[in-house]
């Protein structure tokens, strides 16, 4: 695909990179270096890596980005003097480079080496889909000093085929690291909502699925890293900010339902209401298992620390 650069006789064309990979970071060089290595290890190099330093120190970010530049990867860095929040950082990164496809690669996650080759190849061959998600591995880890230690992992594989709205109205079933989609859909939807401190990806995914189908590949091509019990810059927003997630889950469901009521229709708001009821039922019978898994992970973490691993 080509993008016209100028017009009239003698105008040149500029070939767009296949993918803009956007990484948001702030004062997490230990994890950010792993994300850089993940991008650098991709078998497909038809990409531009856009890094948004959202209010953190500039020098460590530039040093890590230079490693990828030296490896031949096209890089763009956007520095925010003050933090603007996750979704504003996403939008800034997405606006900083043109491409045919886009994906958010958070600074604490990672890919299998063929993630981009597989997902880009799929969407090139399947124009009916607006995006594609892959299976991913949940990785529980702990950070001690300059070391990130693996504790355990478990797999999450979507049903092969396509995502259903019924799945998305319960919870957000996939993290950004495993979702590659067309920039044309991003332009159609208008980006991420910057007023949302959390769950901006879920709200975006709901709007996405209202208009476009999302294909699902069960292959484990991404890693979603968790650091249970870790607060501060090295924590996950989904764990360190669990109360905020619960609050904005309710606020978004209420917002969509009010839109339906004001319009006198049964739409996405009613589906979200039904999805919440289904999720409450699921949580009731799974709560003992979820609590047991969390306690087991924390116990493994403590044991690993005592063993000096």
C-alpha cells in the first residue's frame, strides 16, 4: 500500500510500514528493555516502533531505543513533560507514525518472534476482519532489584474463528499485546477515550466490535505479564489499581445503558447489563478457585524469594 506524498506531476509515493507498534512507558527501564527486546526479536521488521515516554526520565528511554535503532528498527520517540495518562499516550503514539496496521505493546509485555508476521499475514489475507487477536500466556513474575523472576504461567486461548460480543460484554477477554488491527478502523472510531484512566482498551474494543469483526487465532503468540502484590511504577494497573477498575467498569456500563434509555432502544447498554449479570454468576462459583490461585501465586512468590530465586 502506498500513501501519496504531495500531488500533481512528479509527486513521489512513500511506502507505509505494515505496522506501527506503540509502547507507552514511564520510569520502568527494567521492563521497558524487555519490551524493546521483544520488538527487536520480531521475524518481520516491516514496522515502526513508536515509544511514548509519558512523563518519565528521558535518558533511559533514549538509551534503550538506541539499541533498537542500532538493530535497524525505525523508531520514533514522543516525550511528554508531564504524564497525560495511558489513553492520551496511546493516541499520541498512534498519531506519530503512519502505517497500515497498529498494535499497542505495553512496556511490561512481550511477543513470540512471529507475532507480527502471523497477524499481519492473516489480515492481509482476510479483508472482512477489522482486527485479529491471538492466544496469550499469562506470566506471573516478581521483581527484586534488577531481576525479574518467573513464578508460573497459564494459557488463554480464544475460540478459533471470531470473537463474539457476548464474550466482550462480560469482561475484556484479551490484553492489548495480542490485538493487531487496521489503522482505517482506528481512524473510523476516533482513537481511545482520554477521559478514562483505566479500561480505555475495553471501551475501545466494544466500539470496535460494534462495527467490525475481530478474528481469533488460538496460537500463543503473546505474553501478558502480571506482578501480583507489586505496587508503585512496577505494578500492573489491573492488579495495583483493582478498585479503580471496578469503579470504571460500573461507570461505563451505566453510561452505555443511559444512552439506550435516552434513545428508547435496547442496544449495547442492555447487552452490558446482561453481561454483568452473567459475570456475577460466574464469579460466584469461581470465587473460591480464583482466591486459591491468587494465594498459591503469592505463596510461590514468597517461596522463591526465600530460596533466593
